[in-house]
């Protein structure tokens, strides 16, 4: 992250520069987000076309505006300018999308005028500098003026995942991606308005080569594209093998030194990116790293600087290749570090501290120790430190910090100390032991609380006391913990004070606050206009949009605010559902949206919503190629069964029957037989066995369809599916217990939590408790992996595991299953931001909070509500239950429609089975 201090122009300066000339030219000035927009009332904005971008630095923003205004105000166009130098510095930081960097001014010219206006601006801005705009072509080499074809007004289309993506449309009516990327795109139907740009090398071309420029070589060649791509050499001798990282400040390559035939790392620094208040940019940071590596020359575990060169305004640093994987990737591939053995956390701690001590002895404070900057030697397993761009030895300190791995004083830009590095060592060791960062939400005041970190650390590695000491906010305690490591003193801290699950009173308070948060997020969905980077999660689907949030809010209609909000959300969703090319799926498409609107109509007694939902979610099944729960036939069929249970509409049952017939005809288990899963590969397990995309989800639907219709073909196909799952489960369980197991082995969408939930349903519908045994085995492994879950959420996170434990508790009546669910609640609260009774839950990004059902707070609320009311049906797996009138109490509920008798004596799908009485959870 970059410093937010600045002496660059503020918004008042930019407004004053704009206001007079704009008014004199008859233009209007208004603010929109980070932009000041200047509109020409007589100009009708086209939907798409050639747009012009002007790049600028924070220090040159006002001069850029002054010199650009005459040309902009002399022609019909709309344009927008970044509000201030501070905003521009944020935009030009490496935290921004590479396609956004530099775009201080965006111009929407009249059709046919883009070339003339772009050249006029280039002439007026000659001599000014700014970051290269990688998505565009440059007009002239001496001016920061660029152009590309794109949308002028938001035109969005639903993609395969149900998300909206901004598009442009060709003359034949076909759409093409319209968002800015790292590659210039020339539309075949619209000629280049500047015909022959002076700059001969496109923005995506790697700038140094041993072949003539302008030959069409692209960044793909640097990724080892092969084929007939020209050979690319950086600095005349370094041939890129693949890009290791890509961001706005420049790429990092693994390359081959063709002169000495060895592997090296080449780091690129782009001009004017990451500028601080003194005008120091990424190139200065690269030079700082070169200087620091010189000071550390000969230190074991630190790379040697081999070369430093420039090409144009970019600079490159070449260093030793210290290994193929950074610690962040290595932990994911090879497993966590523990106490003893070849992956001994204490040995890792000692080795890293020795490198820090050696650096400190030479007067260097590292200041960026993190899992991404620790490389593990492929043969010896010894760690090395890389990336010294913000390290400090002498002179002014460079500002910078890495969320979760930098101490609070570094975030505040206080003078660096050795104890700052000790904190980063503790955070890195925490990651090595848990696979998690020790902080949960950027900016939360509880981030640096070692007591909270102890819950996730859970005694791993045999040095809990030392890791928590390194993470202490008191620098002296960090120094003491470092001295313990030097002396070989390793101890664990008791966790009794942090392992208590929440009591029921606290759970009630947490549910109430989470409902308030979910209601707030629902209102934000209806008012948001942030379609940044040309993409937004599906605004009305279950997975990321209003339908998922709304389905949970419908369980809280006794709350006045929730009831009013969900009614508005339902009508907002109904208005949005006219989008063309809506996808048909349950989680990502119209089937799920129809379910929400139908449930809203029933719960709110709103016949208009019921009428709107009736024709929705009826896709032509012959066109559905996907078979899974997430987007395909199994999910559509499950949704139709839920709609049938809710409305009693027999045509919904007919649609479900059509889905089942197609799944049976296609043989839903064939993918597993044709391509048996690699149990260690979570992606492979997901595609074959998992709930969202594999046999567990398709068998779940076929089972429920058999229960509803007595369709023997569907019932037999379901049994075959569970036989396949039973056959493969032992191998999957072994992989999930291995030291190299990944948290996704436990996830609901891809792994054991979803497979276990499907087995619980099989036991219930088939009336055969033998199916509970594999569910119990899956739950036991999920319990072990729960503290390592990367996110807290429904789809890929912790509460997906908690939902399985609740399913088992309802089916078996075993106190252990419910206790495991309460343990999940304890982990959720330990990793939340906010306060004890008002927790703010990180979403699946793990550094901010949102309301999505699959990846945000509304889905977490679903689990917490079920934990409070153990007999509550599971959302999207059990039929929707309508709330009783308010006088009957908030927890009372009734089935949506009477339960039909199930075939062969099985429990009816629409009527959730009542669990046995259980002991209360201690509190």
C-alpha cells in the first residue's frame, strides 16, 4: 500500500481550473465518484466508440488540465478528470488494475473526431510525462495521449457465471468484451482513427529484444507461448520463460541468461507508478533494492544482483533465482509447517531469523518479510529472502507496507526498527503454520490482537508463545520472542481462554447485528452504480446478487426494516430480470431469481411478485449443456423442485422431470469413470465428485426427484451416484488428512462438506442410516480442516462446513455434531472484525466485507440463524418455509405447501425431518 500523504493538487485546485473555462464554453461541471465530469449539453453521447485517455502524474495534473482544456472545449465531447492529485496517486499505484493506471482524463469524442482531437491534445501536451496506459495505443512518443475503442455508456451482458460484463457491439449485433485490459484491441469494423501511430511497439510488447521492434511480438511470448513467436530477449541476453507476477508497477519474470545458460529472475519497474509525495516511483524502489543487495552481498539466503539496465523509461533488475516457489505457494502445494519433521516450523523460524540478523548487522531493515517474499530452495528446503524495494539502510525512508504482514507502526509510516521486522517474521510463521494471514479485515483495530490470532494458530508448530510474542504490539515483547528463537526456546501458550464457543445470548446478539448488516448490504445493492473494471457480480442471482441476499432476509420478515427492505429488493430484482441472455442456472441465473421472487410473493403475501415469478426460470432444457448444480441441469432441477414445493405448480415438477431425464440419459457418473479424480487436486475433485460441479450435486437432485415422483430411473441413477461417491471417498479422505491437504478439500462447493451433505440427504430420503457413516467420516475431516479454511463463507469457506455439522445434528441427534457447529461459530467470531457482539465478517476476498450469499455476510447469517434454530431447514437444499404471522413468534414457521407422501416409505422432500432432542450447548 502507498502513503496517503501528498502535497499534490487537491479537488479545489482542479475545480477552480475547470470551472471558469467550462462555464464560458457553455459546459456543465459535476462530480461522479472520483471524477469531475464536464458535459456538453448539445452533444449526444454515443454508446461506444474511440475514447481518448490522457495520462498524468500527481505533480503535473494541474498543468495537464490547463494545457488540455482549450482543445477539449473547442470540440463537442464529454470528458472527465480525476478529482485531485491524491486520487490520481491512488489510481497510479500498483494496487490499481493495470488497465486503469494513468487515466487522469478520459474523453468521449464525437464519431469521426477522435483522431483529430487526439492529435490536437498530443500537440498541446508535448513534453509532459505520465504512466504508460497499457490498454491503449499512444498517439505520439513525446505526449501522454492514448486511445482505444470501448463503451461510452454502460452496456452489460450476462456471462456464463451469471455476472455482468461490459461489452461493445459490432455491426452484426455480436458483442465483444469492452473492459480495459493489459492488451490493446483493434475492432475489425472500425478503422484506427490515428491510422499509423508514431509509436511502433504496441503497449503489450516486451520492450527489449534481440530482433527488430515492431515485429508483432507480444507479452504472450514472455510466457513461453512457443510456436512461431519471435524470440524475446530482455537486455539483449535474458529470455523470459514465464511471468511470475503481473501488476501495474511491472512484471517479474523467470528468465534464462542465454550467455551463461542459467536461470535468473528479472524485475521490471514502470515509470511514474507508485509515486510518493516526493515523486519517487517504482524505478527508485528498484534502485533501492539494487543498493540494499549490494550491502547484503554474500549473506546466505539473500540473492545477488547480477544486472541493472534501462529501456526507454523502464528499468530492470536481474537477480539470482533462489527457488521455484515462494512460501505462499509452497505451503499450498506441500502443506503446513509443524513441530518436527522435514517441515519443521521451528527450523524455518531459526533460518529466517538468521537472515534478518545478518541484514540488521549490516545496517539494513528489511521491512517487507512476507510469504510472497520468502523463496524455498527446491533441493534443501532452506528459505531465502527476496524483494528489498522498500528496505531501509540510510537516507529518507520509503513508505510502503503489506497488509497482514506489516506492524501497525509501519502502517503509520513511523521510523523503521528491528522490531518491525520481528513482527513480519511472526506473521510469516503464522502463515506457515496455519495457511492464513494473522489479520482479517484491512483497517480493523483488532487486527493486531495476538489473543485473537491464537485461536487460529491453535498450538500448531510447537512455538505458539514465540509467534504470538513476535506479533505483540509492544516492540520489547517482539525482541524477547526473537531472543527465545535464537536460544532455541520454543513453547506453546495455553488456549483455554480463547477456545470457548459463544453462548446463546451472544449468538442472538450476533444474529441481530448480522441481520442489520445484511439489510444494509441489500440497500446498497439497489443503489450501487459501481461497475468498475467493466465487471460486476451477477446483480440479481443467488450466488452473488440480490436473490441470495433476499432469500435469507425472507427468514426475518418479522423485523420491520428487513421486511420493507426485502420487498423493495424483490421489486428491484424483478425490474432487473429483463436483461437479455439471462443464464438459466439455480445459483447463477433465472431459476434462482424465480425462486426468490416466488418466495417473496408467498412470504410477503404479495400477489404481484407471485405473478412476476410465475413465468420466470423456465429455460428450454434442450439447450442446457451443463449438468451441474451451479449452472446446469441438476441445479435447475433442484430449483424447480423447490418452486414446486413452494407454489404447488405442477409445471415446475414437469421441468424437474425433464432435467432428471436428461441427466439419466447422459449418465451423470460418466465423467468420474472416464477421468478418475486426482484426490490431491481439489479442482479435479470438484469437477468429478463435488457438490457444485460433480456427482454429489447431481445425485442430490436425482434423489429428491425420485422422492417427489417415484421415478425409478432417477432413483436408480441416484443410487449409482452414491455408489461412485462411496467408492472414491476413502481416497479423498486420505488426501484430505495428508499434511499437504488444502482447505478446499473440506469446502462445500468442491469437497467433503458438500459430499457429506449429499450423503445426509441420501440417508434421509432412502431411509437408510448406512449413508450417514460416510457423512460422519467427511465431517470428521472437515472438523480438522476448519481452522485452516481461507474464507469464512458459504461457498468455499468455513460456514459451509458448519452447515454440514448442523445437517448431521438434525439427522442423528448426536451432541458432537452440534458442538462442532458451535465450534465453527467460535472460529467465525475469532476471525471477524468489529466488536464482540457486532462482528464484521470478511467476505471471500478476505480483506473487505460484502453482502453476497455465497461469499459474504448474508450467507454467514444463514448459518448463524440455523445454529440458533437447529430445526430450521437448510437454504437452497430444503424447501422454503414461510414465517408464521408475527403474533406466533419469530421462530415459528410452516411448510410452504403440504408435504406429498414420498415413494417407498421415504421421508417426503418438502417436509424436513425433525431431529431428536439434544443436549443444549453449554454457554
